C-alpha cells in the first residue's frame, strides 16, 4: 500500500546511488554551502568514510495545505569509499507535486569545483517491482565519480506538494556521523503545531515567539559502525510526529488530521466503501474452492492459498487523492488475476464473505523495525494491508489475537506467498496493527510466536559408514512456522534441478562439501505449515585417521549457518537475536570391525539468550547424536556483549566434540 509522499517528510535524499549524468552545468555554490564547507572536520571515532556537516529540512504549510519543503545537505568526503555519499534524491508524485529547484555542488578547498542545476538531474521512475504503473518519481544527481578526498558535496532541493493528511513524521539517523541535523515546520498565523517525540536522545526543540515555526535539532551524532546482527537504526533514532491543526475559520478545505483511531477507521471505511463487492464468477469460485471443506478453518486455508498465488501487481495512481489506501474492487481484481497488498486483502475479504466468514482489513507496516506509536493516530504510520478473519474459540493458532471488541481474529497476510494460514511473518510478529472494524479505537499488538512453536527446524540424518571410511546418508530437513516459510522461499528460488542440488549442498556442513547429492525431494505440507526437503548423499572421506587404528568421526554433518558467530572482542551496537528452535538427530551405523572407543560427555549451555543441549549415546550397532538449540528473540544491549559472546563460544566448543572409533582388534 502506497501512502502519499507528502505525509512523511523524512525524504531520504542521500541514499540512492544512481548512474552517471549528462555534462556538468556551472554555477557558484551558495553562501550556506560555502559556510558549511568551511567548518573543520570534528574529531571522529572509528574512521568513518564521510561526515554530515549539515542536514536541514524546512517545511512551510500554507492555508490550503500546500507544503513547500526545502532540503539542504553538506557532506564531507573523508576517504575514497565515502564518495558514495556524493549523491542526492528528491521524491515526488507525478502530476501532483512540483520540484521547483534541484541543485548540487562540489566544494573543493573553499571554492566551487563542480555544480549541477535542475535540468542536469536525472528524472527516474521509482515504480516498485510488480507495479505496472506508478506516480512515484525522483530527481537524482550523482557526483561520485567527480569527488576527491576532502571535498564537500552540497545540495539543495525545493518541492511543492499538497498534503493528503495534515500529519507528518520525521526520523533522525545516519550511518555516518552528523554534526548538525535539523527539522523545521512553519504554519500560517492561527494554526497549531502539535509535536510528539519518541526514541532515544530527543532533539532540542525551539519555537518562534508567535508559535508559527518550530525547529528540532540534533547535534554531534556519532558514527554508526557496521556490525553484524545489529538492529535497524530506526529503533533508537529520535522519531518526531507532527499534527497541524487549522483554526476553526480556516479548517474548510485544509487537509484533515486524526484525533483518535476511531477517526482513522471511519476515514478508511469511507474511502473504501463499495470496493468489497462481488460478482457471479467470484462467488462461484469461492464456493468451488471450498467445496469439501468441513470446517471454517479449511475454507480459510483454501481461499487464502488461492489469493496468495495471485500475481502481485500494483497500479500506483491517484496517490495524492488517497488511492494509496483504497483497494480496487474485488470483482475487478478477481477478473484480472492480480493486485497489490490492499487489493489482495480486499479480494480475500469478499471471497470469505461468500462462504459466510467475516473479516476486516488491517493496516500494518511491512518493515519489522518500524515502530507504530499508539499516541499518533494516523494512517501515515502504515504502508501495508493484511486481513483479520473472525474465528471461533475452537480455532487455536499462533496468529489468533483478540481485538478491542473482544472478537477473535486470525491475522493473515495474503500478499506473503510463503507464510501459511495460522502463522505470522517475522516482520509482523510483535508489531502493532490497526483493525478496520467498525468503531475500532486502538491498536492491536500481534504476538511473538514462541521459538519451539513458530520457528522450529527438525533435521535428521541416518549415516552408513563403510570399511574404507566413506559414508552414505539419508537426510531430511523440515521447518515449521517461519523456519518453514524461509525454506519454502529457498525452494521456490531453486526452480531447476541444479539449483535444488546447490540448496541441498548448503544444508550440509563444511566437512561434507563436495558430496554427491541424489534423489532430492521437495516436501510441503500446507495444512500443518511444514516445509522440507529430503535427499541422499555420499562422501568418500568421512573419518579422520589416527595412529593405532583409531579414527575420529564428526557427526555434526549439517550446516551451522543458523548459529551466529561473534569474532570481535568488543562491540558498539546492540545485537538482534532472531528466534530459533533447531532439533537434530544424527545416527551413524558402524560396519563390522568398528567399535566405539570413546563418546563425548553430554553438554548443556544455558543463558538468558538461549539454551543448547547435546548428547551422544551408543545404540545397537551405531552412535546417535541428539542436539537442540533454542535462541530467544531479543535485542541484546552492547553492555551484555561479553556474556552473549561467551554463550556462543561455549556452544561452539560443544559443537566441536567428536566420536573416537577403533578399527580392528
């Protein structure tokens, strides 16, 4: 779902790295750019590639709701890798917004070295993948190839855009250090600016005496070093939300804002009135797809699977008038066989209605790291549409929640082709959503599904050792919940036999790379949400020989890719742990002439971050390894890094255990 761009005035002008442009246009850099470039480079930690000397956004809203945004930036390039920051972008909606000006300069040793004005910027379509047409465009400039160490890249853009909703959001935060970043909002006399601030290190706020302009400023933001398993920057960055309210005499014709989630519900219902329609062919398909289904859950699964398989195609038109939140008619989407997220949710709602099942559209955000704030009722916080399906008490599934009206809703995303009914994608787990049921006046917090229930991987291997030290094995890997969805996605990508063999090979441990793979099979049990693969393999070198007829056999034959590794001794950023429950059983059958000389002792490693258990036992004519690892979803602060690293270090030691065998008398 696409919202109107004017409602999110944190426009990421520096994060697109476009292609080379046409020949340079010349022009002197303005005084503000020369002044910014004259600043000395502050003392910085961590050797960043560039530093933001100035990032300034100024917005002025007039009585009609027309917003003029001027954005200025100045970035000093500190080394050759920092040249990638010498680029700028301004988003706009075709036929709705107007880019009044776009200029960029390179300042070298206090003088203008290169410049580009509006006609020199590329004009690009930002139509996303799966969209046949889109109004979202951008003016883009790129001076990377012209930039040298010590240069200051400066830019200024001016954009006019009519507000769809008089509510705005701005999120601070860069990967590189920032000397000064400001946001300013100005309104006409008598209008009111009502801010809400969340996040760490809130900015300094000031207002003019007449209260017409408010400015928020953050200074001296440190370098965010690239570290593995780090959460998104938005989790800790200051988050500003602004509501603009006109005086009573000026309210007519001015874009509306929202004072409650009930108002958001009413607005969305009015916008989508009549879109959840039907047609004879749609009704017939709904009944045919559910023919033979003996209970409501089976009907939901049948219809949900059908809509999931429809092509994702977006038609991003009339975004400035709110059509980014308005689905196309269900009958039209059914006939054409494609749609975007809101279209798919609306079609599924219509098909469920045909078989007597009630459901409601649900506003969500597609990114897991974006916080939805309950105290800022606005559709501008969302960019995705899913569905809440009313179910009875006897349906007990991880994705069922209770809304404010005490209805039990099965939350389902018909756009996600890999997550089955009853499960929630990782991006939705723990997120706040807004259910568009009549009178809905709050947000619903979606559950985080426990590791063992929603993130389980079961891996089994049966190995047959030969006298010459070679090995043959049968392996199965099955995932449920999001582990199943991840494997389902990988199997979808591996459409050719060679690609399937490559996927299977990646499931084996490093010591078995180069094994011969045979009889790879895909296995997907949709009702249980379990997806898997099974295969056979052989490898000529499995044992590690020692003197006196002794050999070492390592039974950890499957990949350790799911176990995070932390090589660095120190860390600046928190660690994001994803949920996991991994259960392994490896059986090694020994041929005549081999005996077990020594088995490793059982090992248990337990902490606040997870639990690991491993044991070996002699069973019949062979050895059995059983192992289980559970990781708890959480954000681990950097102050606990030593403890976290110690936990995984102990797990790593336990993983290196091996069986000692003896061959011969």
